[in-house]
């Protein structure tokens, strides 16, 4: 594994860890800030490409959409 591959693997593991933390903290202020920062930094440093950047941003959006829908359904019940 070369340095570029190792950097990419490290960044992906970091992002995944921050997304896991975000999921545990949903509903709290700034729950997605660390995950968003990790994604943005990895992209700006060109460790992840634009496709991966969009994928992770969409994943965060989907997690929030699912969470918000569950809140709405809980209120309606």
C-alpha cells in the first residue's frame, strides 16, 4: 500500500467514525459538525474525490432525513 492509499484509508476510517459519532448524537446541537468537517477537510486535501465527497454529504443528509421523519411519526402517534 502506498502513501496515497494509506492516507485515503485513514481518511475514510476517520469519516466513518465521525458519522458513527454523529448518529449517536442525533438530536443534540451540532451533531454533524465533526463529520462534516472531516469530509470537507479530506476533500480539500484531495484525499477523497468529488464523488466520495458527494456520497458522504448525501449520507449525512439521508441520516438526518430518516431521523426527522422518525420524529414526525413519533409526534403523530
